[in-house]
């Protein structure tokens, strides 16, 4: 079952025989598995390295084989996976791993009654109504509006974008897209210089080129090439090292702490621009949510960065976006929770 634009209920399926259900978050490096034993209750969480398996089905079989005998004997009838890939039909070919499969063929091979496959950020969007307040860090804005759209962005290997739209009957529609590939809009002369540096290398400069792990590395490199002020340090650095130095977690042997910190601040400003564009496009008065691997890692440095100032720099619509809350997601497995929600509707509909 391929889902791109789809509906789920905020409730849960009453048929307890539908459990346990398998959920899996398929990334470029690892696959995170869990069993949903009861509504929104995860157990048997496991992480398998993708390099150890020739196919996704092989990884899924390995996880299922590792389960306790009583669970294996009962069987798993329903499964859902979120994958860092567009899901446009039955045939899936991953862009960041040499795995390809047919959704229906895998469903039959593994003996599932229900097999839901969706984009990983669509899965994360489904989780938003279920994330507890203590796992959400608000960065500016006022109260969220319950019946308004919600926007979702996440920077990591790439830049994921999705939205969650409420319906009149209490359901939600998750919309997955490729919003990370919109054109990047520089906002001042310094950003134009960075944009030109990226354009000379890549031609088209998408938002993802600069708002991602590789984007942080590109910003750091561009600062050294384009500005005399930022000559300290090596020509290039890994994103993890830039972040660690900026946060004071790694020794600044090359004397480029200020450059690393400025690269992170520039990254956050870029994210603020794109987040605000998405927010006004959707009318996201339900909130703008930020996941992915980079921003939650920044901790208080993100709240103190130029992000919010740039987010509210919207000219005539500054007051409009100033009221919108932004939440950083700190949940350990939000994608898996979203997959549970997505599967509720599929099981209820008998897919």
C-alpha cells in the first residue's frame, strides 16, 4: 500500500487482535524497528545496520527472527515503514542505499495483511498530535491553534519537509513532498556571496544544499573562501566537527571556534527563512515543528541563534508569523509513533 497524501484518525483501532504491529524507520545508514504492542506503546526496539543486509526484506526478516518465541508464534499481521524516499507507486528504489523492492511482493513474501509504506517525513507528520509536551521545546511565538495546519521541517542528511492538515471530522491529512528542493533565497549581500559560491559548484542551489549536514559543511567552506574575516581553520570540516566546536564540545586546535559558531548561526538563519516561507504558504498557525538530526543536537544554541529573528523577518506579514509557535522535537522515536498512527487508518479500512 503506497501512501503519499493520506488520512489517519486521531483515535486508535479497537481490535486488539491487530497487535503486535511492526513499525520501521528506514534510513540511509540504519533501520530502526519496533513492535507496537498496544496503541502507541512501543517495545522490542532494535537498530540494524543497513550495510549488514542485502535488502530491506532481509533486514526485516532478521529483526522478526530476533523476537521472543511467543511473539514469533503469534505472528505479525500488520506492518508500516517510513522510508527516506519518495513513495510514488508499488516500486521503491532507495536513493541513499542500493535497495529496491515491490511493496506488494514484499507484503506477500512476509505474510502481512497490511503493509503501509510512506515517506519518512509523512510518518513524522503523523506523529505530531501524539508527541507529549515535555518532548517539544517551544522557540518563540504564542499558542498553537488546534484546527490549523502544521508545518514540519527537518535537517539531517537532507532537508525533509511535510505538513499535517486537519479535517472537519477530526482526522488529519499528512502531505509529503520534496520541499527541501525549493530554490534557496539569499536575504542579504553576505548570503548572496554564499549562494554564488554554491551556484558555481552545483548550478541550481536548493534549500537542501545549504540546510543539511552537507549544507553546514558548504557554509563553513564558503565563509573561508568568500570573507577575509573567516580565514581561521582548515578549508573544509565535517558537519559533526563544526557543530561540536561551535558548542564547545571539541577542542578548537585550529582556532576556528568563531568560524564554526558563525557557520552554525548562518545555517540557523537559512532555516528560519525556509521555515517562514513554509509557514506562510500553509498558514501554519498550528505550529512549525523541527525534527531531523541537526537542530535538536544544538540544544540552547538554537534558541539563541538568529533562527527566530529571521523567521519573523517577513515584512508586512511579520506580525502574522510572530504569533506562530515553533517546536523542536526531542522525542527519541517520533517517526515510529507516526507510523503507528498511519497504520491505524489502514487497518481500520482493511487495507
